[in-house]
C-alpha cells in the first residue's frame, strides 16, 4: 500500500490460554496491520505492555520490524524509570528500530527536572532514533502541560507526541508550543478530522487493530476533500463507540475477522454476549 502516517495502529498482544506470549499470532496480526495502515505501534497500552517482560517486548519489536520494516514500526520503550527505558531503547535500536515511543515515568510523581532527565537518558541511549513522547496522565499520574512539553521536546530532540486521555482533545494547544514539522498524534481515534484541522499528524488507533477500514476511508476522504465525510465519520464513531477503549472488545473484533487475537494477561474482560453479537454485526457491515 501507499505509505501513510495519518492512522497508526496500536496493536494488541496475543497470549495463549496459559498466559504465554503467542509470537506466531503476533506475527499474523502485525502482517495484517502492515498490509492495511502500514503503521504499527508495538507494546503500547493496547498491547498490555506492563505485563510484558523486556525480552518479550524486544521479541515483539523484532517481529513487527520483520513484517512492517523500520519506517512502519514505532516501538514503545517507556518504563517507570529512566534506567529501564534507556535499556529498552538501546535494545530496540540494536534490533533495527528507528522510531521509538516512551510513556512518561509513571506510578511515582516526577518533577519537571526529573521528566527532562528521563527523556534525556533515552535520547542518550538512542541518539539517532526518532523519539515520540507518550502523554497519558490518567494512567501515568503525570500531567505535562503544553508549555512544559514544548521545553521538553526542544531539550531532548523529540520528533512527536501521542496525546491520550485528557490531552487528546488539546492538539491545538500542544501544536502551538512546537515546531511546524513536529508530529502531534491524538489517541482519541474518533477525532481524526479535528486533529488534522488543528495541525496534528493523525491518530493512534487501537480500534484499527481490528477494523482499520473506517479510519483509512475517513483519512483518504479528508485528504481528497470528498463530500461523504458525515457518513464516513459516522462509521468511525460507531466503531469507536463499540470497541474503544476496551482491549477485550478489540480482541473479540479481531477474532471476528479471523485474526488470532489470543487471550490477555491483564485484567481484560471479554464483552458480554449482547455486545459480542453487536461487534460481529458491525464486522459483517464493515467487511461487506
């Protein structure tokens, strides 16, 4: 497919019923994403990264690179501490990754100086990689306002940012503090039109791990100025309303279209029978 970077797919991670990493299933998922959006975010929140060992995260990164290439993979290397994040960054670059994402430090609070030191350590570990910050205050416990982030981006040579949770609707505010070529992504995958209108680069979409079609169709229509935007936005809205942000629902949708989604390690509930049937009906509609 033609390279695009407007829709980035946040992949789930498949596990066996016993909780082991299912690498062949991950490979099949990554191959599907490589054929559709062509942009993979590996071992992020949707990928249950807190439940993965460092070795498993690197296995997933290596598998994704084999399927999508260096331009198609963003390897998430965020950790609660700078030492761990830097170690993961070095390993990912050694495996061939050239694009890295790092969630801010989490669980314990961090000052502005500590935040700068964290990303500085990652930059030292991967001096030539494209580095994306990942801001998700509801999960990390750390709020980074637009002004502070602008200073962080300049100090650590960041390429982009993914804004999730509350910041996902503040693309314009972050955009105003950053260079023109800085890539601002929103984790709110229903808001692609708003993100692009605010000068953002696109969305990072967990729902596209199962159903990329509505997001790619909307992105193409926005790029071409097509007149069927309301109908395309409605398909995106219905997909996000049904699937997101639920790893269990996304995995059921993946199963619906024949992808090996596997089980989960974290406390991820399966959809109830009524919701599962609705997901299956949406899949039949979207896939014709």
